[in-house]
C-alpha cells in the first residue's frame, strides 16, 4: 500500500477506534490537597524546558500527520490552534518526505500558518543523520523527535522489521542536529532498562508515549484484518507506569515528556507530579479538531492549561519543578507495579 494512503488510514482508524477501553494507570494516582497553599493563581508559572528549549506552557500537540496532499489542511489547522494557544506542535513522520523529496509542502504549511511557532520535526529511528537534519530544516524545527514503533511495524503488513539495526542507527543520530533530540515511543511506553541504554548513547530527552490512549497495534490490527493481531491492542506499558520507570532512570538534567492517553489538565498535572517536564497529546486533539472544529480545539487546550494551573494552586506548587515534588498516593494496579519493580511509593524525581 502506498505511504499516502496509509497516512489517511491512520487518521480514519484513530478516529474510529479512539482510546478503546485502555487506561493510563493514572486512575490509581491521587494528589494530596494542600489546605495551606501559599500560591496565588496569578503567580503560577507553567513554563518549562525540553533540553535547552523554553516552552511557555508544558502541554504540546504531539506527532499526528503530514506526507499526503489530503492531510495538508489538517496540519494547517493544527498550526493555527498552536498559534492561538501558544503551545508547541510536532508534525507526523517526515521520513517518507525526506527519502522521496515529495510532500514537503504538507509539513512546511505549519510555518506559513504560524511563522513564530514552536515546532518539532519527526523521523524514524532508521533515518540517516542527513535525513534527520533535512526534516529539521524542512520546517525550521525547534526540536527533533525520533520515534520508536516496533509494535506497529511488526503488525503492519508493509512494516520495516529490521529491528536489529535500530540501536546502531540511533547512536548515529545522537548529534545530528543542534536542536534538542527527543526519543519517543508511539503508544507502547518505555521501560527504565531501555531509557538507560538510550542515556548511554548520549540521549537526554525521552517521551514515554505509553499505553492508555491511541494504540497503533489496534490501528494496524484493524487495517490488516488479521484476527490474532487484535490481542496486541493490549500490548504496552501504561503511561503512569512508564513514567514511574522513567523517573527512576532519569538523570537530573534529562527531560521527561508524558504522553499516551493524556486527556485532561488533571491527568497532565498527575504526570508532572510523577516526574514529567512536559505533556503531549495526539488522538484527542485530532478528534476534537476534526469532529468539532478549530474553535473547540482551542478551548480544549486552554481548559487543559487552566485546570493544570488550578491544580498547581491546590497542591501549593508555583512552578513545574515544584509540582514534580508534590506528594502522591497510589492505589490498585499502579501500586502493585511500584512494588513489583522494587520502587518506593514516596519516591520523587531527583533534580
Ligand atoms: C493519526 C495518528 C498518526 C500518528 N503518526 C505519528 C507519526 O508519524 N510519528 C510519531 O512519532 N507518532 C505518531 N503518532 C503517535 C502520537 O504522536 C502519540 O505518540 C500516540 O498517539 C500516543 O498519544 P495519544 O494517546 O495522546 O494519541 C500518531 C498518532 C495518531 C493519532
């Protein structure tokens, strides 16, 4: 199947399947209310950093699309939402576009719409250093995302299954550009063991993209029509668990990004208290934009940030770093996960 058609399929199935009955594990995580909060709402500072890049808000729209004429308009609208809300935005994989030299306009449209926006490029872990650099140049990107998607490639009939080449290639991408390089999953999460391997290669920014929201295994299973693949919609590390693992592996200077089924400012706040520096969302933004329009997508993102700020007040956190230290209580399967990994429930990320 042609790459362009696949891009359209992904959008169609992401809308049709939604998050299913998957859950992030955040239902097992609760804040302690601070009845003596010293934080006035107008003193809350939600700015954060990804590497050396400063973001005015810790929420961004993660990789969705590009690479087919029909999706250019979606990228234009996403960039318009980014402009109106001041949030950053990642484009979908530019791997095909840099390989073929075609469809670049479907990505570059975001700069036309929002010349001063914060944008992240996106390529496969099998990209060559010069291809990754070309993806950054194509949109004047402020950061580069390199995606890991073994479950998707495994199930996708036309998937690239040369997994044995990934680590060697990643090592070559580590210093391919001046902008921060983010290693991201795509809905199956990251465990501490692999984050440590990536750190040993020199990477410092990790987007866990855990299980609980969009599932590419579910999308590819539907596309392939192979019944046995349907079980793989359950494959992955729930986002809360993945973040707990990432926070244990993280160096003080690392950047952790939470994503995978984050659908509200409440959940965004929970992931920051688990150690995240920023929070990303994809499937929900796409759904709101395509089913309800640009205005609703703007309001949705504004509400996420407003809820996050209110929770910062109620936990006594003036900054994102302070929210990272807010105490949490764990129950259910997430508490069992913490115990089975030999972690302490009261653990807080070291900075
Ligand atoms: C339609 C669609 C297309 C996507 N394409 C890409 C992609 O090209 N590159 C990538 O890194 N992630 C891609 N993703 C994955 C998202 O960036 C994100 O990691 C994943 O959907 C989990 O977040 P969510 O649960 O908020 O959707 C895509 C997601 C959707 C919904």
